[in-house]
C-alpha cells in the first residue's frame, strides 16, 4: 500500500508540474531563508558556551556613582583588582586579566613589521578557558616574561610555518623592538568566541607600559578581569563580599562619596547584553536577533500556509478522484495518509532544494552578515532537518488531508461539491496576514535605509571627505608618557610634511592621538571647588588639527605656532564643555580646581560629533600638552591608541597621491607598515552593525515577499477556479476582460488595504523603538508607509491579475460545458 501511495504521489506531482513547481519552490525558498537566519542566530546565541566551565566564569566590572549624575561604569578594571579579589574572595579559584594594544611585530628574517593587536594575559588564561594549546604546557608556557604564544595563523604570517617553538619574535615596546621566544602554539579562537587573540605575552610586561600609579590606583581602569568561581559558589552571596571589600580598601568616607562597586557579569552574557558597557569584545543587541528570529518563523509559516492554499486550489480538480476512490471502497484514513504522504514527499523535495539553495546563497549571506557560517551535517543539523520535515508536512498537509478526504462520493459525482474558502475567515486572514507582514518588512527596510543614509550624510560638524588617516605604531612609555608619545608623533609628522611639500594634491597635515574614526577618546573627570564632578572627553592634537578638520570657532581661535604659550597652556573646548561649566565668557574662565597647571582657554568650537551619532555630544577638551589636564583630573580612562597622521588631499589624482604618500612614508619610516584608511569610510564603518541588520532584514523581506506572491497566486487560483463558470456567464453577457480583471482584483485590494491599516501602527512603533537607540535620527516619513503600501498593492495586482486575465481568455463555451 505504501508503494502505491508513492506511485500516486509521484504521478500527481508530474501531472501538475506548474502547481508542484510553485509549491516546491515556495517551500524551498522559505526553508533556505529560515535555515540561513537560524544558522546566524545559533552562532550568536552560542557565544562562549563552548567553554566547559562557562557557567562558572564571570567578567568583573566597576561602577562609581557620585550622586550628582556623575556615573562611571567600566568593564575594564584596575590592574590591582586581581590580587585584591584573590586575597578577599576565597571562592574565586582563578583570575585572569587581558589587555590589548597595537604595535609592530616581526620575525628576525622580516625587514618590515606587521601592526598587530598584542594581548597581555595572565598565566591562568590557558587553564581557565578551553582554548586548546597545540604545543606547550599551560603551567609553564609563560615561565619567562619574554615568552610569546602564537596562533597557527599568526605563526604562518611571521615564520611561514607552524613549527615555531623556540623561535624569536620581535615585539615593539617603548619605541624599541624587544625579543620574545615562542613558547607555545594555541588553536585559533572559534568564531563564536567573544575573546579573540593573535599574539599573547605575559601580563608582567605591563610594567613596561603602565606607571606605578596605574598599578596602585583604583581609578585607572586598564585590563578586563575574568574570574573562575568554585562550582559550589553562590554569586548572590559573593556580591555583598565585593561591596565589603571595597568599603574596607577605600575607607568608609571615600566609599560613601564614590559608591565604588565591583560586580560580575556572566561570560555567556557578554555578547548579547548591551546594557553593560562594551569592553574589548564587540556586543550585539539581542533585539536585532529576535527580529530576525521572527522573520525566519514568519517566512516559514507563510511558506506552509501557501502550501495549504495551493493544495486547496487544486481540490476541485481532484474531487472526482476522491469520489471514485471512495465509491470503490477507499477509507477516509487511507485518503488522509495519501494526502499526507504527498505533503511529506513534496516537503522532502522542498527541504532538499532548500538545503541546496541555502548552500548557494551562503557566501552572499556571509558577506551580508559579516560571518563565516557553513552548513555541516552534524547531529544538530540532521535533527533540525528531520524536525522541519515532520513539522512542515504535518502543518502543510493537514488542511487538504482533512477537507479532501471528507468529500461525500454522491455529491462529488453529481457535481455538487462545495469547497469552502471563497469568503471564509481562513482565506481572508491569510491574505491580510501575508500582506501585513510584507508591508511591515518593506516599511522597516525603508526606515532602516533612511537612517543609515542619514548617518552617512549628516553634518557632523567637521570635514571628513578626502582625509587620509595613517596610523603610527607607537605607545606611551613610563618615562615620557603621552607627552613623549605626541612629541615623537609630531616630529614624525614634520619629517613627513617636508617629504610631501612637493606634492600639490596634499593640502594639509596634522597629528592627533584620536580621530573621529576611533570609537573611544580619553575619558576624564575632576571635582571642582564646589565639590561638583565634571566628566569630559579629551584629545591630544597639534597646531594644525582644528584647521585640517575645518572646525567652526564660536569664540577665540585655534592653536598657533607663533604663540609659544599655546603648546604649554592652551586649551580648546567645545560648546558642551562651556555649557557644563555654566560659562558665559569661557575665554576668560579657568577650570575651577587649583590642582590644574597654569592654563588658558583660547578657543571654543561648535559641538561636532567626534563620537558615533548614537550618542549626544559630550564636553570635550583638546590640548597639545596633556599635563595641563592630567594634573587636575581624579578619574582617567585611557583607551589603548596610537597617534595618527591626518592628511587632507585634493579630489583629483587620488591613486597617484596615495602612491606618493606611501613612497614618502617609506623614506621616513623604513620597515614600518603603511596603514592607510579614509576618514569617511572609517566613520561609516561605525554603523556596520545597523547596516548588516538592514541588509539581513532586506534579505528576509525579499524572500517573504516572493513567498507572499506565490501565496496570492494560489489564492487567486482558488478564486478563479470557483468563478470559472461565473466568468463565462459574464463574458456571454458582454463583460470585458478588463472589467472581469478589475472585479477579481477588487476583493484582494480591500484585503491589502486592511493589511496596510494594521501594519502602519506596528511598523511605526517597532521602528520608532529602534530609532530611540540613536541620539541623532531621521524622522519617519508618511511616504515610507505609502511606498510600502503601494508596493504591496502592486505586488497583489500583479499576482492576482495574471490569474484573472488568464481566466478571461478561456472560451465561455468551454467553461459552461459543465452546466
């Protein structure tokens, strides 16, 4: 009997090629879209869970609240936090810190170094986490301060082989290359790890980078600190101990003033918790993932609904088959198994086609999502495939199996069969549901595109076009600190500028510690004489920075080489800084704290967006000599950064200009890589997550719209089949083809308009909530909804119009033969 079911199913699929192709294609598209999005979501939700002790590992964070709105929350921590927790929290089994900075690295055989993220970690890093050491012992791999651990990828880059144990690697520290011996090889980190690495050296090397003040202070935050707790530890009991620990260390008076708190974040919470400040690892907003999950589920649901709809549309043509088979003794259960069998067969074909389609689309999807996903037939994948097969075949086959198998033979053979569905709630609901989703997706895509375009084209308050950023691989040392760092960078810039003097396309050159392409500028604060805290941002610049960036001065002037005091005492602030201090005459004002060195505010610039447009413009101070500011601040958060040279070039002959820049760079910095980026491209990359989300939503929306078209095609088939005789009568009575097409489209137009009215508030609320994450945002235009509604209406007319026009071409004599 099963063999006969298969034969009949295959025969029906072959006999109705168009119907079968549409059904299989619709399901395969839905499956491919759903599978790609599920792979992406699975990767995101699995971050850091591959560690065997992931549920016992926490990242520490520190929080200060001074009670007047001055709150400081960091996931980077004081250097001394490790030993303090080790001494006071007995349930903390292991503690590992990590800190990353960029500098030059090369092997003995390489004349030119690579700019690499150099990561300082404690020895516990190798035993706490499940990153596999391919060569080396976790307990002895950092036996010497001059040891280094590489990944296979970085080993190949430096030495051309993975056999690197005992070889020497030169790492630039304090403006000179120091030798490190390769003592281990660690497996490349998984794609679902928030902790990444290329080159690891012992944390003890921080003594060469950080001052003694940084090691002993509680208000300078530098590394991330991870803690492995005993498996029996209760974190809820540990948190009060951390509070008591800080009270004892800081003293009751200081703790009451700052409310200095150390708390814990689970390792597996880092990737998907934007509420906690971003540390070294990137963070994804889980709202985006739930949106994608909803799209995947709805696309698959629409595909299943379309399957049922198309099956019902063919029910009239198979009604006599059911009547004859029942007349010769077929039982209803047999017919139900027959129809479910056909659904199962078609589902298997569709899933197979969907797997193939997802494999074809995988490179494109990876490019959109910025991932490296791949299909692998693991137990999880096989289980997903089988689960989808059973689910889709049951859901997609349930309606035709129950309805078709219930036809009464006598009524069928007399031609009195009634197929419910013309004005049923089911059919109406499916059209409204499909196009509510379509309008929502189209509208959301348009709003996201508008916001991204707004971010790209917004007036940021500075000039970002035709500015080239060249990184200088250097970091502050203990002896000269940031002052020495900027002096070395400025000297390099002067040499570079003299080399570029003969290039007419080069307009100006400047040096700064940070550019608007950097996500983080120095964060500092100080307490004034009235005990009020003033938080602000800070950048170290040279004399030419404000001119090169074309910043607008509302008062005063920029730095001048002709005025020697500017380098020692000059400060340029923005309007937000002046407003925070309540100054009406900032040029004649002083920072209200006697600890600051002698200084003079020489200029006030208009607020410009030196950070992302997600945030409001913060108070900003720019200086040439950092000691002016460092002398009076209480809290200082220094992000690891190397100075950059900004070069403004002309809009013509750009390739030749860049080639000249590289040639000049090689002459003044032999052996140092020429790392170049365009400022406008780097600023745009700050919104990469939003751009990727928009692209993935567009990707899913396209599939949903395609499947919605197929659904309408099926629904139109059902309607036209039932109205074939009516259409014949109307044509006999003189109705035109145009009139008949408009008549059929009229009903669907009403349903699409109903979907439009439902989708408008849903889309507005969802997109308005999304836009709240930006301090600067576009307005949601009424045209967005009108375009989305019109696009859906055109899709509906096109899908239904084809079927209705096809029905008008049938000879009325043929359509009325059955009467």
